[in-house]
C-alpha cells in the first residue's frame, strides 16, 4: 500500500521568506473576485482569500509548495527543533512545504546526513533529500510501515494532519481528534528520549486525554499559533519537547 520515492526535483526550501511578518505593500494589494456562474460562494471566498493572502504570494516567490511553510519556519524559529542531521517524520505532508523546510534546515536537501520521511494519503511530487510515502494513517499497519522505512528511532515527529471537513460539527471534531491521537500514538512509539512532537490541533488546543498523555510523556508542552496561521482559522499547534522515553 505504500508508494515510496526518494530524491528528485523539488523547491528550494530553506529561505525564511516573510517568516511571520507581512510587508505593508503586500497587504495593500487587494483583489476582489466576482462570483462567476458555476463558481460557488465558498469557492469564490477561497479564491479571493488566496489572491489576497501575502503568504500565498510569498510562498510562490520563495519556491515553497504551500503557505504552510511559514508556520513550520515560525515554530522552529521559536522552539529550535530542526537541528542539522536529525531524523524527522512529517505526517500529513502533502503538498510538501514542511518537508521542504525540514530538509533545508536539517541539511538532507543538500545531501547532508539525517532523514526526512513525508507521509500523506495523497501522492506527492518527489523532492531532494526527502523520502515520501503514500499512506492512510488510519490504516492499522501504517505506523509499522513508516517505522520500518525509518529503520530506527527518530528525533522529531511533526504532524499537520487535517481531515477533509464535512461541515457537520461533531463529525469533523471526532475526525480531527482521531488524527491528533494517531499522530501522538505514532510519535510515542518512535521518538528517542529527548525527542519532539509538533502537531496541528484545533479550537482550544490539545485538551482532555490528549493533553494528559502529552504531559505524562514530555517534560514541556506548549501551544503556539504562528502569525502565518490565519487568525480566523481554529487551528493552533502543540509543541511537546523533551520526550521522557
Ligand atoms: C494542511 S495539509 C498539510 C500541509 C503540509 N504540512 C505542507 O506543508 O504542505 C493536511 C494534510 O493531511 C493529509 N491527511 C488527512 N488525513 C490523512 C490520513 N488519514 N492519512 C494521511 N494523510 C492525511 C491531507 O491529505 C493533507 O495533505
């Protein structure tokens, strides 16, 4: 079930770009999109937001596959978990912006030591210094498949996993929580003592049993919402440092 690939083309990665700051000139450019026949109101809103989002434009200029790159750059600038030569698994990696950032900061993009494995249910285009795996994390054998590809413990698990939403509040909430749990279970099974887990969570952040589990297994647990995360989005990130092992 795993489609794997290593090396190939890919973006530049590693450039800081806006890094959480937007320039006034970028903010001033506002494009209004007319509702066209055949385009729903929500896709018009999406298009308008894309056209007016300075991080979207910056990602294009910096060669990143998505604006998500700046979220990981900001989190790493604050918590310093992307160290040269470390071993990383990126869950929910498509289209690959976090893999670009990780491989550039760790050094695998330039052929240096370390490991970056990017996992997604969607197929991704190859990139230098990253091993890509097409897997559904909800499948029971997915963790084993990744662990055997990693062939040893890892220093960092990052998860930007996000389900496609149904618009039905409680169903979406269950799906979101399930993916956070899957990411955390996987991290607990593969991290080295002292390792780090970074995950997208929603609403009030990691709560209940997930927060208890994080606090029981990591010496430091913080929440952070990068400036590049849209203010109107319910997403935030949990950064769990110093895995107790
Ligand atoms: C917000 S996007 C990730 C963006 C990515 N961090 C980047 O930098 O390009 C969330 C990803 O989670 C993936 N995803 C959702 N459910 C999944 C599952 N069950 N198994 C694997 N990937 C999943 C989606 O396909 C989507 O690509």
